[in-house]
C-alpha cells in the first residue's frame, strides 16, 4: 500500500464529528451512505452496517463498539478531511458514546421521522450538550409511509431549543439529501483548536488487540505531529515506546507518513501488554512532557454476575481473555472471587443485561471461551429508620 501524505490537510480543513441517536434510528446506515458519497467504499448492495465489524454486531443488528473512519470530501474547491465516529445507541453502551465525543467537535443527532424523540435521543443529546459540541439535527426515514417529519421538527424545537429550519430531512436507506448533511458538517462544526507547532499531545480514546502487532491504539492529536521512529512516553504508565506505524482508518487501516494536530488515526508502538494502552491516556514525545488531557469519568456498573471457568485448568486462559476483552470494553469492572461449588473466578460489573449478554458472546466468539455465568444481581442500599445501615 502506498502511504498517504497527511500534511495537505491543515487544521482549518479538518472536521471531527460523531453520529448519535436512539437505538435503531439509522446511525450505521447513515454512516454507510457518508462512506459511499465520499468514495471511501464502493457502492454495492452489500454495504450494510460497514462499521459494525464484530460478529455479535452483525448477528444482532446493533452497534456495540464505536468505530471511526476518515473521509475525504471536496467542498467548494477545498479538500476536507472528515473524521466520522459511529456510536452505539443502547443505554448499556453509553460509555462508548461519551468516550467518542471526547475526540469530536460536533455531532449529528439522528431522529427517526416515525418514532420521534425517544429516551436515548435525549440522553445522548445532553452528553453532547455538556461537552459543548455543535449539534446538527437530522430527521431520518422520511421514506416511510407513516413518517411525520413536521411533528418531529416541532419536538426537536420544543425539547432541545433548536430552530426547525436547521433540521435536515433525509432517508439514509435511499440516500436522499445525505449530501446536504456533509455540507452542513463543514459549515456548522468548527475545526479542532490545536497547532502543529505545539509539542505532541495525543489522546488514546480506544484500542484493540492484534495477535501479530500487539496493541493498536486509536488516537486523536491535540497538538504536534507523530511519525514512525518517534520516541513517545505514556503519561499514565511512564513507559517509553518507539512508534512502528501510524495511519488513518478508512474503515480499514491505511498507513501514512505522519499524523498532524487535529487528525484522528491509529498508532502501533510495540505495546505488548493490553493494560499499557490505557483508555483516556495522553501520549507525548520523550523529553517533551505536556500536561495530560483530562481522562474519562469511569462508568458505574449496575448489574453484577459471577464468571467461572467450566474447567479449573482453563483458569489462566480465561484470565488473559478477560484482560484483553476488558481493554476493548473498559466499562466492565472485574474483581476476583471464589465459590465453594465453582472454584476460583471473577465478579464482573456490567452497565446492563444486554451489555452482559454481548460481553459473554464476545468471549465465546473471539476467544473460544465457554464459561459459567451466575444469575445477575443488583446491589441495593436500604436506609433504615434506625441508625444502622445494612448493605
């Protein structure tokens, strides 16, 4: 593969944005159309939920992991680099959404013209609003016969205080009006506030594990530039690494010579242990320390279940599988636990029941681990009228 030269995209022509919505309002379908319009993927009928790469996402038709892709788009004679992050809609994965927003300057808020505003639309709107991001409202599925975009526009105006003339009506399935969304992204969303002349400052907002190359960290650059051969230090572990490869994701990895301030891409630096690429960590050049970026608020688990290997000889394999998977989904909490009947195991905290099912399914599909999962429980705290507290 030929390496791309990213220096032709100055900070002014970069836009980083996310797509947020309630479950099943068409985020992934809209992402597919945006990828097609910018020529990132070719137009075929097989393009359904291209960014949903996990087997469990394909089977269930839901997004579990936030995925990013870089698009190149020419608007009024200027080449723009658009970094798009498709996020999950289920409340069980809201941690993924809050992480993705930290790498963005704006969001596309998708609302179904049929259903109108639903619970997660409101929750995700407030996540973006608190992060002070520009918000572009998009009304999807106008091709359905029960669609009532006018009613939905009024809802958006009443609840979110966004004037009705700012809403874009589209059909992501048929591709109606999707070009307009891209133009609006360029007009409405500000470019990232950073400078290439500053020292390197990169935020790790996601990471995956590759058996051959070690940890692949997704990074957003808030200053400076990074290239192969640079010596970098992690602000969290204070360890030093040498960069082996940098690049952008056009859903698939595309190596580049360098990455510059404001861009979003991936980095491979010979991190062997999954715990080294801490999500929310800041990377900087060796001997040029910077103030670390604020990390993420940790997620609060709601549902707890015990997990035990079916056969105790599998304990160590399961331990390493758990470590790798919790790196990829860091909203799961793990505590060691043992039971008289089942032996040594762990107590895991999840954000919800769907989250627990998906986690278990990923253990089976990606790591061939079958486990015993106890019935999920929720801890309650009761305040008694007497002075004693019982947990």
